[in-house]
C-alpha cells in the first residue's frame, strides 16, 4: 500500500474515532443531565410566551440527530393564558422530536436545528370578540432580562409534520380551515431579511371556509406538491411563490401572500388551472357558487385563474375574481345546448366597490361569445349577468342563419321551415329564473326573407315569406310581412303591446293587431284555421337539443289577433268578391268577422259572423245584407245553398236579402247538409225563372200557349225559415209574366217536401194595361184557380199533383 494512502486512512480513522468519542461523550452528558436539559428546553420554549409550554417527558434519541444531539419530547402542549375559558390548546403533540446543535450545547446554549412533530393537532382559535389563542406568542410584560442570560432566538433549520391536524377556527370572521396534514416538511434558511423555506406538502383539506355560512372551498380534496415560502421581517409579509400543486388529480399553479403585520391578517391567494374540466373546477368552490355553476357544463377542459383576496377578521366573504378562457367547447345550460362555443369570461363578487363581497354584488361578463344552438350560429359582443340573488342578464345577440335550422329549436311539429334566410341583432336585458331568461326587455330587429313555412297544427302553408320583427322594449312591431299561401298573397304589418311580458307570463292574453292588404286571397287556402288542430308530437319524439316551444305554441293557439283587412279580390270556392274590407278576430275559440264589406256579382255584400269550434264540429253564424247582386251569380257562388232545384241556371234578376243563419261546416269549408238554421228575407227585382223543368213539365199541359221558358217577375219577395233539412216557405205571392201564384209550405233537402201552390189560370198579360194596383189585386185570383201540391216522389224527385180546394184546406 502506498505510504500516502496509508497515512490518509489513518487520519480518516482517527477522525471517525474522535467523532464517535465526542458523540458518546455528548450522549453521556445529555443522559446524565437530562433533567437539567429538560428545564433548559422548557425555559427556551417559554421565552416570549404569553401562556405556557409544557413537555411531559424527554428522551435522548442519539441516532436521529447524529452528529448532533436529539431529544424526543412527549406530550407537548402549548396553551395561551385564557385556555381555561375556551379550552382550545394551540398545540398538542404526542411526539415532538428536537435536534439540537451539539457544539452549542458545549457552549451552554440551545440551538434547535430540526423539529419533527407527529400525531399532533394545531388549533388556532379566535372567539367572537376577536381574541385569539395565538396571543400566546406575544411578549410578556416582564422585567428586562440580563444581557448575560439573553440569547438569540432559536432558528429551526428543518421541520417535519406527520399526521398533524391543523385547524383555524375564527368565530368572529366565520372562517374555518381544517387540514389533515399527512406530510409537511422542508428546510429553512435565514437571510438577513427574514427566512425562506422549501416545503413538501401533502394534506387532505377537510374545510377551507372563508365564510362558514357559505360553505367550504376545496372540500375533502388532497392538496399535494412543493412550495417556496419567504418571510420578510421588515414588511411582516409571508409569500408563497407560485408553484404547481395538485388538487385531487388536477394540477394548479398556486401562490399566496399573507400580511401578518396587519391586524387582522390580510391574504391574497392566486389559483390557476390551465386545463381543467368545468365540473372539476366547480367542485372546488363554495356550495353557493357550485350550485349555480353546476346548472351549466362544458365538455372540454378550460383555462381558469382565480384571485381570492380577504382578511382573517370578521369581514365576511373574501373578494373573488376569476378569469376563464373557453375555446371550441360544448356548453350545456338550462336554456339548451350551445356547440362550438368560445368566449373569455370574468367573475367577480365585488362588482361595485363598497357594496360588499356578496351574491347581490356578484357579476359575470362574457366577452366575444360565439357558438351555435341547434346549428344556428350566433355571437354576443358582451354578455353580462349581475346580482346573483336576483340575476339580470344583458347583452347584444347577433346571428345570420338558414331558417330551416329553426326546426331544431321549435320542432317541425309546430312550425316547419323548409327554406329562407334569417338575420337578427337584438340587445336584451332580462331577469333570470334558474338561469333561464325570463321577461326580457329587447330592442332590435329580426328579419326573415324568402322563407317557406308550414303551421303544422293547422296544416297551413306559406311560401316566399318575409317578415321584420322590430322589438321596442316591451312592445313588438311587425313590419314588411309578405305571406304567400298557394295563390294568395298577403302583405301585413302589425304590433303587439306588452309582448315580452305576456309571452313569458300569460301568452294566451297576447293580442296581435294587424293591418293586412292583398291583391287576392283564396279563403280555401286558410281553412286550416277553422279545422281541427293536430296534436303535437310526444316528448319522446323530440330531439335532445330541442328547446321548449310551449310558450310559442300557447301564443299561436290561444293568443288573439285583431286583423283589419283590405283585399282587392277574395276567392272562396266559386265565390269572387272585390274591394273587400273586414275586421277579423282570430282566437283559440274561432274566427270572428265584423264589418265585412265587399262587392260581388254587380252588387254589394255586408256581413258579420263567426266560425267556432265545438268539439269536432266547426259552427258558423252569419248575418248578411246582400244588395243588388245578380241572383244567378250569387247562387252559383254558393252552390245553390244546398238546393237541388231550382239551380243558378234557372235564375235571373237583381237580388236583395237579409240573412241570419247558422250551421256547421267541414274543415274544408263545405256546409254540412241539414245543419243550417235561421231565416232569409229576400227581394228579387227584375227577376226571371229560365228553363225551369218543374214549371215547364206542368205548364206545357196547363198553359200550352204561354212562354214558360222565360218567366219574368217584377218584384218577388218573401221569407224562408231554415231548420236543418227543411226550409219553411212563408206564404208569399208570386206575380210573373206567365202566371200568378200563392205559395207556402216546406221544402226539404231530404224527405218531407210539402208545398202548396194556388195558381189562377187567368193569363196575367190580360191585365198588363191596368194601372190601378187595387184593381190588379182584386182581379189576380179570379177565374179558375188550380191547387197544386208539391211532394216527394218515389224516385226522390219532387212530384206535383192537383188537389181539390177542400183537400187543400184540410192540408192547411
């Protein structure tokens, strides 16, 4: 072995032996002077203590502190001076290991280099008056200590806490922090400014309640990671440098500052997660915030940063400020599902400085919000929600879309859009009930162009539809409407007073006021409004992302529409009217017509009426005044009013009538035979009965030399009473160019016809030169009078037979 190596080994061995001898000597010294050292340690620990520190026992643990000296303190307890009042010890520890600088011991001083605390509880208690058991660390008002006895404060270089419960119970400030610390260890350096510590932390957060009335943040989550902590003695500031800590399975960047020089201590905590799921983030907040946030969800992770600023006094909730960034995500909310959503968001519970950190002073702002709901893209410049006690939302909503996408929102079983474009720009302000918009105040425009839409429950279809909705706060103005259904084209404008309030609270009370004009309307294309309404599809058939259209459906079905109508041409089956005006009321009960006036068949028609639904039936009532219309065209237009004979082909003249008639019609607008009741008063001027077979068949035998092909009437008037299939012809006198007759009885559209005719055979032409009306009346029934009865034949047609006068009188 080389000489230098041999000498090196000898020196090294000598040093080892020396250290062992010294260590044994120190161990013997500690063991021999155990009681004195315990007194010294108690004295050192009680320096500047306003209370008491007690150590139940002390045992040397040589190997733990080698080459220093270690002792294990058993049953350590720190109490403040008022412990007997509140009974909360600041610290209780079953095992308190202290490592002491061996060389300092030889000099007669105590320098604590390491503390290890196991199976302990640290309880920082503050009562309702603000008194805290941490006052145990305040200096006593004691006599000055001699300089010979004074020593520098003990410096703890390393520390370990295992299975330690840490509790901060602030009854005045309603704060409760409770940590089950599994590991809290590190080392401490002491620069001139204060101290620095590198810490390893693993703890279960049982409670982090800044306001116990609101509940705990980060409840029952494991907090784990490393922390760099600095204390500035001059500023009285403890700073936790931002570092990565895991809360549960999610990494956070957490930093904090505690101004312990302030009374009460002020703190600022910064928490940042660069990628975290919405529900994971909301679960870390207080229940009053979590309950609201859980009404929403985002499918993909988001970036979020929160700053919690407050104090340990009785100031209530801390200030909370949160920034969030969301990109290309999917939002689920009480109002529906928004796809491809992106925005930057801010939350604060200090919206107005000085109003307190409360729900009422909380606000959310969403910037550059974009997304699509049911494939309809939209943007919101700035969405703003404030006052979480009674939330109010504001913002400006913009969208351009294909209107066929509206089927995804309202459902194609209500309004079925097949084409067209829509655009909207709306500024809204609305209350929020369960975070859904309620009673909004809206200003702005919605325009729809070139749209095809069907109102499915009524089977009414519109093409090339255009509309502009002008929202003016509570009211809605409806402009530039163009509706086309088949060959009908209608231009409309209207308004709904107090629209938004009623839409959300009582849509059945909405009254729509319309002004309508049209070059031509085919009423048959709108018969769906008087037919039976189709039921909507069941909830099971609805798409998952479809929002409720209940209010819209309720408004369309039960709301009322007052329409003031001007139409150039009105078509209804064979009927044609011109220059029509009308006041129409549409309601869930039916259609009501007032002040209807139009020109028809060379004359005029005025009417009032209604069509209502009674069960499966459509009941109509109509009062009409018809003046100077062509009776031929009038009967043609209404399919002879159900009469089999005579028909419009047999009639000529100018017709005047007043009717009061009711009955039932089908969903297609056809009168149900036998359903009519009412009365008809008529007057036919310059009338004629042309080529009427029933008269010709009788007349060719009775009046072979008279012109029965064209029977003219100067004035023909009478009254008919209609009861179902039977029409009662009140006794009336007919004076014609061929013959005169008296007629009365019952005409039936089914079986039951029984009409009596008294026909004088005297030729009326013989009296043409007589001008005295009285004489004409006297001569009218002179001569032979034929009595004819019209009754049902076996073939279902009307048969005429002669009857004797006495038989006729018996029939009467």
